[in-house]
C-alpha cells in the first residue's frame, strides 16, 4: 500500500496523498529556517534563537525526507523521519529553556533517549513491522517535548509578554495534537480493516499536513516576536539602568519615585527617601585609578542591596551619589536601614587585586509629604546628606518635614577626622 505524506502513518490512511501539501510545507520550512538563521546571524546574543533555527532546519530535513521517501530505502527513511521530528521538539525545548534563563538539560540523557527511540523504531520496521507503534512513537516523544517547552515559556503574564504566550500556545497545541493524533485516526478508521478508507480518514490525513505547516509558520513567527521582545527589553534596560552598577539611572529613578509618591498619597502612607554619597571617593580614583573606583561603586551597590527588600528601589544619581526609596516604611525603618547600610559599608572594605580600600558613606534621610515632587524630596534628602558630611562623614542625618530643621539621629558619634583609605 502506498503511504500518504507521513511515512510512519498506520495502514488506515488513504492510498491517495497530496504531494502538493508536502512540497508547500518543505518550501515554507526552508524559507522560515533561512529567515530565522539570518536573524540569529545578526543577533547572536538573543538566547534560544540559534536553537530554534536549528529546530526549523530539522523540520526542513523532515519535509525533504517525505518528498524523497519513494527513492530512499525504508529503514533509513523511517529513522530519519523519526529522528528529525524528535530532534525538532527537543531543540525547541532547549531554546525555550535558554530564552527563559533556565539551566540547560543534560544532553547525555537526551542522546540515550534518542538512541532508544531509533532502536525501537528500527525493531518495529525490520524485525517485527508494526506501523501503528511507529506512528504512536512519532507523536509521543515530540509531543511531550513540545508540551514541556510550552510550560517553560508561559511565564511573566500575558499582558507584559504576549509573545511568550503565543509561542507557548503554538507549541502546546501542536504537542497535544501529536499526542492525540493516533486516537483520531483510530476513531476515523472503518471498523473492518478490509473495508476501503472513509472520506473522514482522507480529510484527517490532509489536516495533519496543514496543522504541521501552520505550527511551523507560527513557531517561526513566535520566535521572531520573542526576538523583538528581547531587543525591546534590552533597549529599555539600557535606557533605564546604569550600566556600571546595574541599578536605575537618575531619570528612571525619578520616574519611579514620582509614581511611588503618588501611591503613598493615595494610601496615606509615608515614603522615606535616602540619599547616599561615598566619602572621599575622589581620593580612590586619584590613588588607584578609575578601575578601582568602578570596583568600589559596584561593591557599594552590592552591600546596599543586602540591606533592602524586594520592593525597595535604588538608583544612581551620578558619580558616587545614590538614592533609595522605601515603600510602606516609616521613619524608624528608614533610619534602621540607613544605619545598617552605613555600618556594613564601614565594616566591609573593598578588596581589589592586591589592595584593600576602606570605605565610609554619608546618608541623608527624609520623608515625602503632601504632593511634593520627586525632585523636592531628593533635594531635601540631599541637604541632609551634606549636613552629615559637614558633621564629620560616616553618619546618618534626617529631616522629617520640609519646615523641620535637620537634626542628627545616628547613634554613631562623628569621627574626629575623615576616615583614611587604607592601601
């Protein structure tokens, strides 16, 4: 019996196939593979893109094998079909994990599974021919991989990252179809195998090719949308984040602070703002160079983030000056955070190469009140920080209201002289 477009289908399918559909699928597979490969060539930093391009290449090989099946011996044709479609699904899963920042899978286990699959397929092709078993295997392994890929990608919220859910929906639906495909053919087949195939079986056979072609195009389209999502996020990151310390830059911090102030007004809660400046930072650059200065800034940010909650926001205002706002915190909590940060910076010098650089920080604290702007709040906290420097550095000063005088609140006495930097 001649087989339709899928060489591993059970003997329930019609003898008449549609080579045109196979040719169209092969052409589309080659085109989308070329497009995705070209996109990856010029954007090699995008995670998952290379693996998805390889997955589509395996699909192209699968389609080419279908067109040439009458000119290739049965066993190589069947093994190539099974191996290429399984590898397509596995590479799609690997690409999804890489894009989402998940740990890569162990290829050794995948290689063992692939060998077992091909050995089983060879057994049911040569030793004990059974087309039905081969058909089930052709959907079971890739279908499972596609479902895992869909589960991996469907994260982050549809409104924020719709491209991920489009990709996940496509591979998920295709995976489910591969798993239920043998059952559909069984239900559509005539009860007596000796009877001629029904029109429903012929239509289902055609639908298999159409579904796979649509899935191929949508996966490629989804990969391109994910590429756009990644590039957009990278541009947003560059526009909002300080490249040296990886905290928000001044513009982004002020925007977030304005929103936090508005939220605090609606909820009638306080919003503490801290402004910090590293003491004698210029001496670090003059003594050990700007590279050491960069190390000092990154070290300070790392220490500060240890003192903060997930909802707290930190930004670099410029040079060695930073700011933090603490949503849903009061004056006491802000003072505790500032004092803990001051003590931690003093207790943890920076170790760069063969030198140790002692650090201290002066911190100004204020509470946002009324409908004042982010700039006004920062200016008041900045004045408190400069008062801390005037009173000896390495201390915390606070003002709680625009009209209130700046008063020292730290329990740490001001040092008699500026802290020296130990080489």
